[in-house]
C-alpha cells in the first residue's frame, strides 16, 4: 500500500503528456531526426553488466539472484548497492520509489526462478540475472510467467551451454532455448545499448504484460568497458508507465480481492485459453516501437526493432542479417569498405518476430541474404535466424531471394572484419550452386568442410586510434589494473573514447 501511494504521487501528469494512441507511433526518419535532447546526460566508463544493473536497480522492487558466469556481476553490483549506506546511515542507492532494491541470493537458479514467479504473482516488480545452464533451470517457470502474463525483465549475459564440453564463454545457445517459452526477446549490441534496452524492455513489459528476456553477448558485451550516457531518474520517471505499474500491483494475489490461479484445465477449454493470449503478443511490436520513440525523444538515442545499415550510394543487392555484438563488426566493416552491394540488418526485437517488420527494412533490390547465427542446432534444417528469415521472405511474397545460413562465434570465438569479408565473398559467388550453405566462419573445418576461407584482412580503425595489448596471470592484479586504467583515461579525458575488452582462460 505504501508503494501504491508513492506511485500515485509520482505520476505527476507524466502519462497525460504521452501520445494518445499507440497507432500514431510511426518509426520513420522524419520523426527521429527532429529530436530535442533536454539535458546533457551524465557519462560513465563501465562494462555491460554495470550498465544493466544500474537500469534495473532503479526500476524494480526486488531481485532474486544466483551467481553464474558471466552474469554474476549484475547481481553482485545490485547486492552491493542495496546494502551501501551514506554517512547518515541512509541508503545511498535507491530506486524510483526512494527505497533500496531488495536483493535475495537463492541457493540455485531454480530457486531464483521460483521466487521470481512468486514475487510477480504478489504484485512486486521483480527481476533476475542469469546465463547458460542457469537460464535452463528458469525454463519451467518462464512458461508459467509468460502464460500468466506477468510483466518482468530477465537480464541474460548469453553464454554457451555445456555439450561435448563445458564452456563459460559467450554465444546464443542459452537464449535460443527460451524461444518457445513465450517471453519476448530483446538483443543489445553494445554497452550503451545494454543500459538503454534494459530500460526500454522494462517499459514495454509493463505496457504489454508480456515478460521480456533482455540479453547481451556474454563477455564480449557484458565485460567490455566503454563510455556510456546514463538515463537519469527524472527521465526514467517520465517514461515509466505508472498506471501500468498500478495495474500490476492490483493484480496481486490478495485475500482482499480473491482470484483463481494455477488451475488444471481440460481439453474443452485449454486450447481456447492458450490462444486467447494472441492479442497480447500481436501488440508487442507496436508497444516496443512506441517505447523506442519515446526513449529517443527524451535521450536522443534512436533505435529500431530491425537496424538497417548501408554505406553505398545506390541500392544493395545483398544483405547480412545477424544479432548481438556481431552487428557492430559487420556495420563497421561495411562502412570501411563503402560497399555498394552489401547492407547489414541487425535484429533487436527477436521475439515476437515480425515478418512485415523485417521485410520492410530489407530493400526490394536485395536478391541474396546471408544469415549469421551464434548458436548451433544439431539436426535442424537451419539455425533460428536463418529459419525466421526464410519464413519471413515467403510470407512477404519474396520467395525468390536466395538465403545462405552460417554459424560464427561459438564459445566466444572472435568474429573479425576478415570474417565479414569471407561471408561477403561467399554470398557474392555468381553461381548460386557454388555458394557454401550451410557455412561456418572463424575456424578451419577439415572434418565436414563447411568453413569459409578468411577474406582479406581489414582494419576499419582510424590512424589516430591507439591500441594496446596487455598480458597477465589470474590473481596478479593485471586485469583489475587494466580495467581501472581504462576507466581513469575515460573519466579524465572526456574528449577520448575508450574501449577495453578482456579475454580470460583457465590454462595454467
């Protein structure tokens, strides 16, 4: 009840100032190019985990955590902030309700998942952070959370699953297993986007009642240090859909307004009730686009469900479609090459997938598409992005477009500009029958011979960029010292951009 009163006090006409109808939200260049940034945002030099934790801490009541690499830092940071007091004994870090986030460390990921479900049913705004095998233990509860249309955002630092061997490194194997649970899925490409998408996902889940899974590439984004602009508390309050927060509170299980949950249904009604959720998922794309537009008006940072990049002067005939941090690699490579025939499409809202949304950004001149998946589904006809793209082209009456699907970056295998040129060389082969499909890139596959030979070496960095490589042993302070060095440079030299990435191994 105390939180409800705070919500009502904080509405301060925020929602009245928003646009009357979601149908008026049209993501076009005219809207996005006429934005006014209200204030200069605070900048910090942090990694992706910190960026996500900073956003989710302020927009939730409670977080249930259990550490698992590479997502552990998100929970650790939130736990530290929730227990830090100032000189007067008051909590130093508070959420939008002027309270500390309650952080509870459970005894397993399964416990965190169950506690998350229980908190949502009780009307709390709850979140969690996980990865890999941890996310797999969430799956039974994800079906329940999605089926009951409970708004939440689960933040994932995407990581490989243990198959023929354990791997603590990053790819999309874990998040792809959550596709069928009913959660919406949003991908962040950079550290800045990890901060922004955590906020946008929270706003969208409240407005749609569909739970969201927000993920970034494990290590490549979660542990990369970069300068970002923070979204301030006042901006968050302006974007927060307070009336939807109140609706979620009122749906809580309570003896004051009894309702029935968790029933067993017979064949006469089960299918009808499953299908009744369609309207909620059909509305997600429009709600997400409106959240992106509102976010752009406040911060000046413009995003779209499918990001289109082309640096030529005519019309492209080839598209590379990918998701996650690889989008930036493809984009910067094409920018350096000034390619006339190749464009890039980065997938931001992966679920619910919008065939019309995808086809609307794919130029009509494109005749060939190369898809890049950071996962392997053994025995399938193709990986998830490949299958979605093919189905979208058919549904949009563009079945004549040739699509070649490939895999890259499993277990944090580096994805470099020369691999982008290899993909381009493959998809531009004149005779379609000679195009390698399916293909892998980044390895030398001398067993099944699916790998592409690397293309020419490309360095898209400018001459004024300074690059340094440091080597160290675990526990000798080298990693920590380099992290602090990057942060000091970034904080002291506001005119410089800093980026630091760390490769870890377990070799002795």
